[in-house]
C-alpha cells in the first residue's frame, strides 16, 4: 500500500547548536503539517496500528478528527485510553509498536502516529478541553504507590470509575522516570510532564510526595489501618546495576540513574541553577539502551567529550533508532564491540582511564541476540575522568521486603498476573516493578489493566 503524500518531516533543532543546550530537540508539527500528515492515514477497517498499541488508542479515529481540523475531538478520543499523550508522543518506541505495524509502512513510510499524538497532546495542554466533568464517587479508596506512568495510568482510570485515589510518591517530585530520568531535551518537565500530571489531578487523584512505602507507610498499614480497599504498586525499577569490575568504587564512577536524577531534579539543564554535578573532561558511558543515550547526550551538553562503549554491534543497540541517530548527529562517539574490564585510577583515587577489550559476535543467546565474545589479547585503554554505568536497573526490594506475603522472582520483580494481581490479596502491581526496566507505554498498559482488575476485586468483596 503506497501513499502519494510523503511522510511530513518534523522540524528539529540544529544538531551543532542543540548539543550545547537542553532545549527540546524536536519541535513537533505545526497545525498545517499535522493536518497534512493526518490526511495520509487510510482509516483502515481493521487497523493494525491499534492492535499494536499497548493501550489500544483509537488511532484512526483521532487521526481522522485531526485531519478535519477537530483537535478537541481528537484529544477527547485519545483521552479515553491515555492520560499522557504529550509524553507518549515524544518517548514511545512507535517504530516497534503502532507505526511498526501501520499498513503504509509495508511499501513506504508509516503514518507519523507519534508526532500526531504529540501535536494533539500539546494542543490540549495549550487550549484545554473544557471543564473536567464531575465524577460521582463510589465510596471506595485505592492507594497507588509511585507516580510514574503505571501509577498515573492506574490512578486516572480508577478515578474515572469513581474511586477515591491517593498516590504515595517517595520523591519530592511527581512523574517517576518521566521527571527524574528522561532529560529535558527529550521531554520538557514544566511544559509537558507537569501539565499532564495536573490533568490527572483534575480527575480528583490526590498525590502525596515524600512518602516512602515500606518506611513512612507500609502496604499492610494502608490496607489494615488506613481503610484502603486495594493497593496498586507501581514503584518502578530504580536500583542500578554495576558490572562488578575492579575500579567501580573510584571517584568519578556513577550509575546513569544517579547522574540523570541529579541533572534532572537539581535542574542542571537550567542556566540559573548551579547544580553540583561532575561530568569531567572525558566521560565514557557504558551501555547501549535509552538510558545510555540519555546519559551520554546529557554529559555532552554539560561540556564533556562523551563516548558510548557497547559490547555488541550497532544492530543490537537496544536504544530507540531515533535516539541513536540524534546522538550521532550531536557528535557522540560510539565504540561498538568494546567491553570494559577494569577502571583505572590515579594516586588520589580518581578515574583516569577505562581498560577495555574488543569483542566479536558469536552464537545467539537466550535473548535471541548474538552474544559477544572476547578477542584474546585485544586489551586497550580509553582515557577518561568519568565513567557512567547504564547497564539496566532492577526493582528496589524495600516494598517486597516489608509486605507480608508479596512474592518476588529471582530478579527481584514482583510476581503478578497479566491483570496485575499479586500473591497478596488486595495488592496489585504493574510497570517496571513487575517486568523490570521496560517502556512508558507498557507501564501505562499494566496500570490500566490493574485498574480494571482492582474494580472487579473491590466489587466482588461487596
Ligand atoms: C533515563 C531513562 C530513559 C528512558 N527512556 C524511555 C523512552 O524513551 N521510552 C520509553 O518508553 N521508556 C523509556 N524509559 C523507561 C520508562 O521510563 C519506564 O519503563 C517507565 O517509566 C516505568 O514506569 P513505572 O510507572 O513502572 O515506574 P517509574 O517511572 O520508575 O515510577 C516509579 C515511581 O515510584 C516511586 N517509588 C519507588 N519506590 C517507592 C516507594 N517505596 N514508595 C513510594 N514511591 C516509590 C519512584 O520514586 C517513582 O516516582 C526510560 C527510562 C530511563 C531511566
Ligand atoms: S494502520 Fe496506518 S493507515 Fe491504517 S489506520 Fe493505522 S495509522 Fe492509519
């Protein structure tokens, strides 16, 4: 299936300029561009894009409304299934989901569903969508732990069903990884994340920050003492992994989590903040996922010469293609098929270099990707003063260890069914806390499914 109109390109900040600032990379479509791109959609009877969307947004319907210039209608259609369109339009891996399945992609370029979703989400932030209708309360209370995408999605759906919902968030800011992980140049905090969180609050969801479940409150106390009918755990996977190699305790070695959290929450991206963050002259970022790309691009913007070190080849990079492309445009160096073996320090205990070996690719491993094999005698050093480890994260064990009867697996993830039910009655879980580090939209999908299951559970108790 071909389309006569080519995919409308999106305007972006010049790479040489944006590599020195934290302004958003992508400008998004204007109205004319959005309507033209929307007109490419064939409005398929059996839309493959919808089936590939983890929250099943009615994609052709919102695109059709947009093509006719009805932004408010498009926004209302998306709102039925997603409370975070401006966020998802920016960070979802559309190439593997909706756009990856778009029929136009078979012979040409898929509809730019993500950019259209972003346009509609931003339109809604700027123009509003009328008053939020009053929702009749059903007299039941649900507690949600964590204010990331899974918690926000679960809370929104439950609030719409009439539940009194309160989110307990450990940090002083709301949004989970959207706020403390993904950098400003990909996802603006004040202009986008805070605005979409506000919309969730307008549904009646209460959010209390600085409350650590497992310390300030426990899941048991919420259920047994505070009168909550159910608890949803959406506490993410914020515990960083390290390689376990010599030199990881040297000054100048950070986890990407710590580095990005500091940059985001302490506003290193703003000229008027003097954020205590050390980026050195030469920073090596170990890893190849979205987190590694975010860390390396942040390090570059903060003034370092920044390099990615990844043990497989470019074809296996788990990061979004768009992020890798942007990083390359910005002058990031990529050292593929390279694996660190040791971090070397100076006489003051500070990083001075990283020792690596070259790799080749062998047989596929259990992930289906070809496994890296060390090339004997290929040791070499890369001079650097900062090493940032972006090797993935696991869930923090705090909630599981303080909740009676909550089962976890060997990776420390909470064991839950497809609908979020855990081994503990009345406790549901979803997002990265269950799957390990995954994606925003999968976390939202899990939150939504759990909301349905919680509703059924509470009704079954009546
Ligand atoms: C740097 C980075 C870049 C990423 N880029 C992308 C991307 O481009 N696209 C994409 O789709 N995904 C991306 N991801 C992954 C995505 O952000 C996560 O999969 C998603 O945020 C998971 O949502 P969640 O709600 O499960 O958890 P989180 O977003 O981690 O939210 C969990 C929340 O729970 C809180 N919490 C934890 N423990 C407690 C406790 N004991 N008590 C109270 N609150 C607690 C945390 O403070 C946090 O606010 C990225 C992740 C990172 C780290
Ligand atoms: S598959 Fe593509 S063309 Fe068909 S409805 Fe979805 S976005 Fe439109």
